[in-house]
C-alpha cells in the first residue's frame, strides 16, 4: 500500500522534471512536452506521450531513454509505456508577423548560396525529402525562377491545379512527389523557354508562390533560392517571416567568397543563418579508398567558424547524388542506406533542430530592414 500512495501523477511529473530537452535547456514538464499522463496504480503502470518540437528530432531516442529511466526510478513503477509524438512550434512574433505568415505553414527555411553550381538545389530537394521521410509535412518552393530544376529533380509527373478560394481568389494546388508538395516556375513555362524578367516581376511571382498557393498544413516549407543576393532573396525576406537560412558552399575559395556575401545579406534582412552545408567536400576513390579534396579542404568548416554558425553537413561527391537528381529520385530515396543519404538525413534532423531552437527564442522574423521598394 505504501508504494501505491507514492505512485501518483505528481510523483511521476516530479521525476520527469529531471529530464531536459538538450536544445531548449528546460525540463520536459515546463516545456509542456509531457501529455496524456496516466497512472494505473493496481498495475504499477505509467503511460504518457512525449511531444517533441519536430518529428525529425535527432535526440528522440536519448529523450525517450531518459524519460523511461526517470519514471522507472519512481517507487511503485514496474512498467512504463511511452509514445513519442511531435508538434512543430511556430516561431513567435508580432501581429504584423502573423498577418504575413503563409497560412498553415509553421517554418519557412531558405536554402541559399552566393554562387551557382554548388549543389544548392540538390541539397534543397534532399532536405525536403528527408524531412518528409522523418514524418514531417513538407513543401518545396522552387524560387530559382531563372533555373527551375526542382520538378525534374523531384520527379513531379503532374501539373498544379487551380481552385477558387473565397478569400484569395484563384490559387494553385501544388502537386506532390516523394511525399513533398512542390511549386515551381518550371510548371508555368514551356520547355526550354527562358524567363526574361526584371525585379518587379520576380517580386510578383514570389508573392504568388507564397500567398496564392494552397500549401495546406506544413511543418516546413523549404525554399530553393536562386544564386546571389538579389531581388528574390529580398522579396522573400520582406513578404513572409523566414525562420532561417541554410547556406550551401563548396570548399573552394571562389565559392566561399560569394557565400560570405550571402551571409551578410541575410544578416542585413535579419534572417538567422541556421548553418553551413559544405557540398562536394571530397571524392572517395572506389579502388584505393583514398579521399581526394577536389575543391579544397574544410572551407565550409572555416566559414562556419568565422560566423560562429553550425557546420550542418559535409556532403561528398558521389555518382548516386547526380543520378538521383537526373532520375527524379533524390538520393535519400534512391539509395537510402548509402553514406551520403545518411549524411543528408542527419542534415535534415539538424535543420529541424535549429528551427525548434529558433522557435523557442520567440524572435520576430518579420522585423527586417526594408531594402528597396517594389510597386
């Protein structure tokens, strides 16, 4: 009977207050991550849900293990049933930020670079697909208006539909591929026809892709940005609250120069840089197993250190990545057990982790410096 008197919801919650979220630096009870707690005294059973801030949490197993250990230490407990769940938290902000949000979208993450040819779109499509594989609801906006390759790389086989919205008028319904909703300028142009537009037209299409597409409920909207620091980057930062940017570079100094400019551009518009991805880090010979640094060595690492930003991943050069893009099957789907796919899966978890941390800080991403004017 003594054990039963001590076995209560209060005693279980007291034990769980000793388990912290390693990223948010607070205990799970304070963070309201413990839900549906049940104590069945006559069975010495405790059950509850742990609601994480992202389905792609890289620390999921660690948190579950620590919860189980903490509760099993409570006198009278013989069995613990834990359901791991997630609820993506929207980053806080002002009423102005709320009015600019894309309806139903929790986080907008820009994948950017200062230079073309560094594999930015490859990173974007694999990041989006990997997040979907983790159980997140994901969209992918191809904002690279002049070079819209995302439909090919995602293997999209249908065109967007148009429906009438009572508030917004005509809106696009994006097609889905690899479990990801996709919208791209590539759907709106014929074959190899170029897009020859000036700034105001670019601003208009970014606005339409943000507010004239029915994205539905999304945990993450990944935006594949064009190279450089021009109109599209500024339009996105002005039109919607961007959670953060992922910067893609190669180790080569020429690439690093441009990415440094991109970092300072996001700094000016007050979009946090979530981290650096060093793509094409090395090539590993299949015969001698030697690593060859074709574009230099540790340039991304040095860049991350300079800006005190996380080095999110170092992605090697492997044929499967290129083949997956050409076939419309991102490497995380095409060769899921390959080391490069596993590296990209870890990248997705790290990006989700950074988004959760930024959401917990409650910073208003809409309070940006307005650069330029658009009519």
